[in-house]
C-alpha cells in the first residue's frame, strides 16, 4: 500500500516503514504525527483518487528526529562594481517514519 501526501508545500510518495524528511513539524522524537492531506492511495493495484473518496484517509507516522538539511549557498556578484555577497542557509527538517496508511 502506498500513498501520496502533501505537507510543507511539497508532495511525498510514502509507504509503511519508510523514513522521509519533511519541512519542520512540531514534536519531539517519538511523537505521533498525522497527515490528513492525502492525495492518492494505491491498494492491491487499485488506485483511489478524489477528495470525496479520500476525505477520511489519513497517514500516521512518528517523529524520528529533528535536524537541518544540507547547506544551500547563495552568491551574488556584479562585475566591475566591487559587489559580492555570499550567504549560506540550512532549512529546518523533521524526519518521520510512516507507520500506517488508513483509507
């Protein structure tokens, strides 16, 4: 069984037992997380789509840890103007283990 969920402005394809990194969610290690925004579910080769068929669907998981993603470097440069800017950014992320998909 697989599902497509939406969280943090992104979509993720998940299956039970899978660990995914999503935008920062509230909760410490071991806390339960529930995703109600389920876009698609596949079960035994059957594809379930549509808001009327998925309004009761939910994906449950538990927080594995909080952390930060890889560093993204932003460089601005204008030639002959002595203008240089170098900035780094690390986005906060939460690692979640998917435990159950309910339809």
